[in-house]
């Protein structure tokens, strides 16, 4: 090291000056002059030292050890020398001499090396240079590496003579909605969203500028693009905390960027998911994200298979509506066509943001909603469709066909039955069973089939099952069977319903993205046409189900629906897309309720006996029980969330255990805000609800079905669990109770439908039914009597009031109390 000390001193001094920024200030040719002059002196001194340097030999090492130990007579040589003769006496004397020299060397010790640095560096400059390197490195900060690299590079450093201007800014990702951040001369440290771009535009530099990013992953140099005469554009992506350095002509600038991470959405269920008879699940959940979620999905897997992969059902953005609660949204998602429909599953809500992050809600076990088919043929087809979906195993391998010669081929026609190994026997057992079942269903078409389309569709499905050789050949068969089941259940109404839903989805998507008036007008016309076709198909289906010559069919006066559609169109034209989407969803639910009511019978021309009246009364009471059980389950769901988060449910001294209706549990939102009942009071409410179910069962002629009995047992088990404070066990029992209640209600409805069909055509009058909106029903659907639709003058008056409220809310000089009152009035709009 002392020999090459002049060269090391030159490199260290040059580096210190570079770190202090001297070469950036004076540039070339002064940097080159200093480097060449000092380098020449360092080379001359180093060469002089190298010429006088020689590596030590073995004798030099021995003399050094003897000198340090104070040993004389050179014992090392005695150990290495050999006598010139082989005289025994001389050899014995020589060996004795070597032993004595060896004993001397046992005390030999080498001292520390002699300080050669003292001769080469008498002023201890090595320490000063080392200290100067450390101090200058910390003074340079983030620019240290770039200054050293530029100083020792062969590229010239230009200083002066150029008027270089630099414009630098941060371009955040578009999904953040943030404005660009412009970097002034004083802004050297800035916080930026993850995924931003650093953009520098340099004007006045004849050479391409150098833009460098340094972070934990290393360094990256941007490629400068010429966008004009001496105008350059450089860009770098920012994903981690980084230091940016720009070198353009005489300009040197540095920036320190701190990345704001994009966190995953936080998703939470607001209520236990509900279901309807069409096989749709009602999901209400809240989503909190830095910049807003962009996609939603329902993930599910069998409850009995915790290691099974999650299946994903995407939620269309148009199907999302906002709730009154903060960050709350709601969607109706069809699950009836899923292969796990009707079985116990574990679900969770997934929300994706534009940054690629995914947040998921806590898992919840439910029964996946399935469509309720009242027609026996439709139920049978739906069951076999599920068998086809579940049989997803591969076909058995096809045996190798042996080589056949002309004399081996039997004369006559070749039939498929001659090769059993190539028939459906290779298919999974589920597919074989479905083929046999569908074949049996279509055995007597003249007796059981009124619609030739259903029969032909089933026969085509049977032949496709028989002739398929692999799973890929069955693609789309489940969709065909589903359409056949809907056709058997609804007749031609199924096609009209599908067209109505397609028009509804298109209109909802257009409202969600804020389409212009021209596009909305076309979509409104398409929706109205689909609604008219749907109403006509429903009228034809109701008339077909009358099965009598004097049946006039249902009264389908759609004037009220047209008024609702006109009001919806006007709300969209006024720019109130949120209310327009909500009104469209309500109108669609009304149309579905019309279909459900038609499926339950018209109520006119059907004889009501005592048993039918008892069943109908029990169905009404079951509806109340199901609704109250739903409210109670929401209460328990909120209590379970409190227990899982570490909170405890304290008894309330003034709480009422109550029965149903006004004394039933509060809503889930109230419970989460501290207004819910305790576990003990919820248990008392659950016990009272079980007693109400028992009284409803006693009113039935046969005491009710097994499903109702199982529902009562599950409700009592939930009451016991709540009494013990175990909300999780109570929630599971309540879920079972709801499933059994729905199954029991479905069985009662089927029994009532069969009795009404048997009594059709006979005399008798029953009580006037009402539709889901409380209107009197004549035939299969109400004619709109009793529903008040605002007239044009009322709507015009409402628009003028709304415009006046918005005008006053925009005035800054009004009192704050008045502005708060106007804002509360405008919240609903």
C-alpha cells in the first residue's frame, strides 16, 4: 500500500473535489487540466516507489525474526544445512547442534511490521483524505454517486455559454384524479402517488440530457427524446421512494420523491345477503378506497371444502346502486345458474381498484340462492342441468382401435351400438344419469308436453349427451337446459323476460357512465319496446294458463307503467342519473313481481275451501315470520361483528323482548351504532318468534311440513345460543332456520297452487288479492287502481322548486342555518 500511495492520494483528492461539486461549477477544461497534471505526478511517484520495491525472500524473513527475537548464530541456517560427510560421530554432533538451535527458535517471536507509512506519508495525509471523503460524501447527499460518475467519466462537463431552461413536473395516474404537481426551483422534496411519472422538458441543450432515477431496486437512466431544436423530453416511472438527478449542459438538479402507496380497498358487508325467488342475491356492502373501487365480484366456494379454489362472479358496474349509508352500495346478482345454487357456500365480496389492488370482505356462510321453479317439468330439467354442471370429470380414455382388414368387417350397415366403448359409457356417471333422466322425461310427449319447443330442446340435449366424446363437446349445454327450464316454467314469457333484462342492463350502463341524450333516447325506446313485448307475453301466458273457453286472461292496463317510464325518462333528461337508475331498478322489480303474482294464480274463478284458506293464511303468517327472522338475523350479524372486533354486548335494562312487528329487533345500522339489543334480549325475541311459528303450524290441517319443524328447531337452537352469548353459533342456526322457512313456504305454495288448479272452473269467490305494491288485483295483475301518478303540472312544479333550491344553495350570502336546511332538502335529489 505505501508504494502505491501517490496514486491513491490522487484518486482520493479528485473524488473529494468532485463530491464537493467543484467540477460541476468550473467544468472542463479545468477538470481535465487538474486531472492530467496531478495524475502525471502521481504516476511518477508511484513508479519511483515500484522500482525500489522488492518482495522479501526466505532469508530476509529469517533475519527479521532473529533480529526481533534477539537470537544469534543464525539457527534457521543450522536447521536447513546438512553435513558434508556421513561420519557417524560427526552426524551425532550435528544432530545435537540442530536440536540446540531448535530450542532457541522456540522462543522466536516476530514483532509488528515496521511503519513504512511513516516514511511515505510523514504528514499523515492518508487520515485527512479519508476524513475528507466521508465528510464530502455526506455533504453531497443523493447526488454523491452521480457526481463521482460524472467526474471520472470521459464525457466533457459543460459550464456556461448555454441558456438551459428546465420544466419538471409529476404526472399522477389518471385514476387518482389528482392534478399534475409542478416542481419549482424551491421544490426539491415532494410526495407523489404510486405509479406516477416524472417528466422533465429541457430547452437549450445541444446534447441529450441525462435523467437518472435511483431507488432500492437500483438505478435507471431515461431515454431523452428530441421534440424540437435543442428541446428534449425525458420521463421516468416512479414506483418506490427515489432520488431523481438531471444533468443538462451546465444545469445539475436533484429531487427526492416519497411515494404514497395505493392501499387495497376495505370491504365490509352491511347486512346478511337476502335472496328472491328468481335466484338473485341482494348484496349490501361498503367499500372504502384511496381513489375508489373500479370492479366488484362475488367470490364463493363450498362451505364443506375450505381448501377449494374460490370461484368468481363478476358484478357489472351498471348493477351497482348507492345506499344512504356512507360508502354503502347495493347490487342484485343472479346466482341461480351457478352449479352451487341451493347449497351451502362460503362467500366474500372482492373489490378491485385501478391500481391493481384487491380488497376482500370477511367470509360468511350462506345458502346460495337458487330460482324457485313451480312447474314440475321445469324443476326436473333444472335438476339435471345441475347434474351436468357437477359432472366435470374427464371422459374415460378411448381404447385404441385394433387394425381391421377388409375380411374382418362384418357385412351390412354399421351402427353406433356395435362399439359400446365409444358410446356414453365413457362419460362421467353424472352425465350418464342426466342422459337417462332426460330420456325418461321425454318418453311420452303427447301426455306431458304442451310446448313442442321444450320437447324438441330436451331431445336435442339427450342426443348431444349421448354423442359427445369429451367435455369440450358439452360447451353451452347448461345454458340450453336453463333456457328449456325457463320455457317450461314461463312459456314464451322467458324470451320476453330475457330481452327485457338485456334492455335494462344496457340502459343502466348508459345511465351509469353519463351517456348523452341521443344515446339515452334510443335506449329508452328499446326498453319501452321490450317492456311492451314482456307485458304482451305475460298476458298471453296468463290467458293460456286459464284453460277455459270463457277465460278472459289477466287485465294488463299498462298506463301506470307508462307514466312511471315517462317520469324516469324525464329524470334522466334533467341530469338526475342517480335517481333515474334507482327508479329503473324499482320498475324492473315491479315487473318481476307481476310475473311472480301471475305464477301464483289469478285469484278469480278459483274456489277457496277451508283448507286452501288455512294454507293461504299460514303463508301470510310465514311471510311475516320470514321478514322478522331476517331482521333478527341482521341484529345478530351486527352483534357477531362486535364480538369479533373485541366489543362486548351489554344487557340493556330498559329493553323489550317483544314479539313481532313493532317490538321486533332494530335495524342492523342501529345495532352497529350502539342501538341494538343485547344477546339476551335477542334470544328472547328469537324464542318469541319460534313460538309464533309454532302457532302458525298448529293452524295447518296436517301440522305443516318437516321443513317448518326443522325451522322451529333451528330457531330454538339460535335462541339458546344467544342466551349463552354465542352470536356466531346463533347466526348459523338462524341461517338454517331461514332456509327451512323458505323451503316450507315453497311447499305450502305448491300445495295451494295444486288445490287452486284442481278447483279451477268451479264457482267460488275469494277475497280480493293485492299485488306487492298494495294495489287491488284483478286476474293475474292489477290495473293500477289506487296508485297516484303525478301529473305533468305536479312534475313541472317539482322541477321549479328543485331549481330554486339549487339556486339558493349556490348563493354565498345566505345564513349558514338556511344553507344547511336547503342542503338537507337537496340530499334526496
